[in-house]
C-alpha cells in the first residue's frame, strides 16, 4: 500500500506563498486557470500572493476535469487507459480572445499524478488559443502556458507536457514526492487528527538518524 | 475601524463539516455553484462532506462575480451603488438543462456582506433555469435554490434574497457575525501570525467574564 502523506492547510498555504515570487517575477501571468476541484484551493491562495498593490487581482477561470479510469472490461487490455471529461471550461463570454493570445497563462492544480489531466488541459487550451489567434489574425504571437502544482509524484507518467514547457522551466511543482498517497486537508474527515498525523510525520523526519539509531 | 475577525483554515473546514449533514439530509443538492474566488475553498471542502459512499461527487460549477463599488463621482449620489460583473458563468456545454430544471441547487460563497452578489447570483441563475424549463416544456417544475455561506454579517443589506428562500430555510450561514472584517486564511500574508491572532481572540472569548472581572 502506498505511503500516506498528510498535508495541512497551512503547508498548502506556504507552498503557494513560496512559489509566488518566482511566478510573479519570471512568469508574469495575466490569467490563472484552476483545474477543479483540486486546483480551487491553491489557485485561490495563489491569487492573494500574486496581487500587486495598485493592480487588480489576476482573474481566475475555473475549469472542471474528471479523470475516468477505463476499465479493462470495456475492451482489450491494451485499451485500458484514461479518459478526461470536461465538466466546465473557459467562459468565452467573459474571456476575450485578447485575454488569451500572446499572454502568459498559468494553469494550477493540486497534484501531478499520472499527468493525464494536465496534458489534456494544456492541449485543449492550446487549441483554443490557436483558434483565437487565427480569428484575430495574430497567429505569429507566442502564448505561453505555465503549470503550477503543489506536488509532483516522481513516477512514470501516462501523460506528457510540451517539451518546450519543461525545457524553458514553465513547470513548477512546489514539492516533488514519491508515489505516495497525497492526503489533502480538504478531504480530511477529521482535520485535527489529520494535522496530528502530518506533524508526527514531520517530527519523524527531523529526528530520523541516517544510521537508524 | 471595524473589528477584525481572524478565521483559520481548520475553522473553515469545521464550519463546512458541521453544515454538511443538514445540507445532505434536508437540501439534497444535485449541483453546487461556487461563487469565486471566495467560494472556491468552502465549496471544495463541502464537496468532501457531501459525498456519499457509492455515489459520485456532487458536481461543482464555478462562477466568477466581481463587485464594483460605483464611485459617487460617476454620477449623482443617489446612483452610487454596486454593480456586479460576471467573470465566469455556468458552462452550458457541460451543464444540461435537465441538470437544472426541477433540481436542488446549492450556491456557496464565503461571506454574505451586503448580499448584493448573492442576490445577483440567485436572480441570474433563476433566469437561466426558467429559460431551460421553457425550452424543455417543464415550466411547472420547481427548481429550488439554496445558499450556504461561512459567515453572514448582521447588518443592513443592500441586496435581497427571495422571500420563500428565507421563509423555507433555504439559507444557511455557518456563523452570524457583527459588521466585522472577516480575515480569511487564504488572504493571510503570514499564516502563523494569522492563526496566533485567531487563537488569541478565541482565548479572550473563553476567559471573558460577563461582569468584566
């Protein structure tokens, strides 16, 4: 069974806070896209830290993506995989073409597990931007996508993000973890016990001696 | 200056958790609408507690509403008021008419301050539902809206919610507070200090004696 990693709200808060200066100074996003439900909390926190005095908040668009594991019984075993379903997408009555084309767009989610959802989000958003650019006659302009997640699981990925995104450092995971079960606080049925387990694990880490004594 | 009320993440979590049984057993919502950005966090937490074993999560649609205070300089003083701007609305490519008409729909926000945003949300959503009902030929069916907020400020309101909503108890504020400045944790620039101030206030409340000794 996978190890459980308990993450407190204040840890999530600090992971966002610590990532904000880099995002603000290097990435300069003008639009944030939160992948719900997991991206809602980090996106909302991040917005506070990306606010600069005298400027309005960076707008957030929430999108909803659900990952369904196709059962092997649906077809031959090789076909077993993942399908992503949209439950919500950008609202193009509020997001103008000019809000997308040539802009820096930050995609936020809580965890990069198999990377399937993130691949889907980037791919589909790219398509929308290309279409918008075509309509505006601004195909030459570069729109840059950035990804921020709280945790990246260091494991073989089923999905892929664009090569240039990875090469140009447009992907940031606040923490890289093993193939652990990330227990986020918003899923805790007992938040005090959740915090106790998180603190216990943190203490163990501090007191653990390399030689095992 | 208004008193500041510091709210910790774990308090927000528990306010949602404590409200969930009533919402689940009495309101039975089949769709949640989160008013962003403030509604993102409570909506995500609430979703965990509204999940029943064997059933999928209640879907969340995020909408974005911004409240702009019209400056008196924009016109005669009587015109000074509030306008609500939509930054995101329901995604009707994902939300079917049948997901709305005749259903129980739960609207979630963090705070009911002037009630202007909530009035706008309910009014506009009702219009969409009426239109959907007409298109489906199901005008006779009752669609019920419910509102959940973490905090209601006990103050004169500029907006109003439907009479029947209030009479039938389809409005729930986890806490009713005075006209205080609600400091939510996702806006804290120093979350440890924020928690300290919240705990300090909680201690004062416990130790305060009615006779002032």
